C-alpha cells in the first residue's frame, strides 16, 4: 500500500542553527526540537517524534507543516531508519559572500578562527546510533554551514560517521581552509566536496566573496583532487570534487566569466562541475517574477562546454524545477 508522504518525514533528520527538523527544503520540515534537551533527551525525542509521525502517516495524517508541500508523493514506506542527516547547524564562516542566506544573522562577519558550532550534536548523533535509529550503511550526510573548515567539532563528527561505516558525506565548503577531515573522506571514497567558486578571476571572486582568496581556493581544490586520486583502484573518486558556479546578477552572469571559471577549474584537475541559479534570495525577493534569460543562456552554454571539454555536469534540481516553471 502507498501513502501520501515525503521520504524526509521518515528517513531524514536535519540539524539547523535554531532547531531540529525533518528536512532542509525551502519549506523546511516539521519541527522536532529547539535544542532545550540534553543529547540523550534529544535523541530520545527524535526517536519518539519519528515514531509518532510514521504512525500518523500510516493512518493518513500528514503534519500540518507539510500539507501544501510540493515534495509529497504517493510512495511505499520501505524502511523506517534515518538514511540522511543534514548538518546545517552553525553560522560561523571564513567567507563573506554577499548572497549568503545567513547574512541577516552574521551581518557578513567572518573569521579564520575555529569555533564550536553546537556542543550537543556529536553526542546526540552518537546516541542515535546507539538507539539503532540510523541505517548505518545507507546513511548519507549533508554538511552545509557555516563553513566546515572553521567548525571545531567537524573532524570528530567525520570520525564518528566513518567508524559507523557511513555511505557518503557530502560537504559544501568555501574552500578557503584546507580540511584534513575532508581529505580523509576523499581518500576513502566516502565523501564529496563542493566549492562554490562562482568566478574565473581573483577580481570577480573578491567582489562576490568579499575575501581575496581566489588563488588559495584554487590551490585547495587541486589538493582535494589529488587526495581523491590517491586510491588507484577507484578512479571515479576524482568526480567527488566539484567546482560550482552560482549565477549572480551584475556580478558573474556573463559567458566570459563562465568560460574562465571552467578553464581555471580544469587547470586544477576538476572533472565535475555544477551551475546553479541564485534562489535562496531570489525566491524571496523576486517571488512571481520571470526567471531572467541569462540563467537559461548560461545553463545552455555550460551544458555544451562540458560536452566539449569532457566534464561531468551535476544537475541542480532546484534550478531545473524553477527554470521549467519559468518564474520564481
Ligand atoms: S513534505 Fe515537504 S516540508 Fe514536509 S518533510 Fe517533506 S519536504 Fe519537508
Ligand atoms: S561560504 Fe557559504 S556560509 Fe560562508 S558566507 Fe558564503 S554562502 Fe555563506
């Protein structure tokens, strides 16, 4: 029998800066906690809430928060453990991108110093493993941020996931600080890192990121590529290092810059790229407006160039859905 629900309600757990929820979509999922508990209490609350939601779904009751969400489908409930953990629970970053969706909170402040993100996350996840709430071998982890390179507990978290045989840890990073923990993941074929470079020159980079770190970022990308290449028996690991380009109005929305970005990425040994619309701000500030033509033009250009250059192009699902719809 199928049920009208979304898998996030059964299989995903998202740690955000102010709360724990079931998803990290633009809608954000049903609330589980606002971090008032100890790690043991929080893990238990997560277990209980998940059980309640699952029983409700079987009885046709969908959480109010999810009623109008477009991600719901008619599906079978195949297994009930957590197979996806999102770690988006801190703001601290070593970059200051003008388009950052956290700017209301950070006011653009950044620092190269490491800071603790939230001291209870590690113990909560450890407890969830102990409670057998996580499907260890199927678990994918998404690390967003803030920036993982300045998150003090990041290496410890990665060791915990590796000890429990995680499937893949998907990391997003500014790329400014080289992370040995990410290197460890890449060497073992257990991780993927995406760096939004968004530029092909130091000048454009600085304009967007507010930091003069273009050369350093490209050097680190090259080091990650070399780490991914270390396992000679797994040549595909090289595709686990991704250079990304977010299209930003009046900044980099021109083919000259895109061309340079592709060429500079290739010089670092990159084989996998992604292009994305800017939609975190766009969907709020441009709601109902037509998607600009330059987005279509750049997507088409990158698609063709990737074929010519032998690069793998990763699909950006949110951009694709918005562009098919034609409006924000
Ligand atoms: S139905 Fe939508 S809001 Fe609810 S958990 Fe799924 S994706 Fe998130
Ligand atoms: S790297 Fe990410 S978290 Fe840091 S400022 Fe840029 S968009 Fe924000």
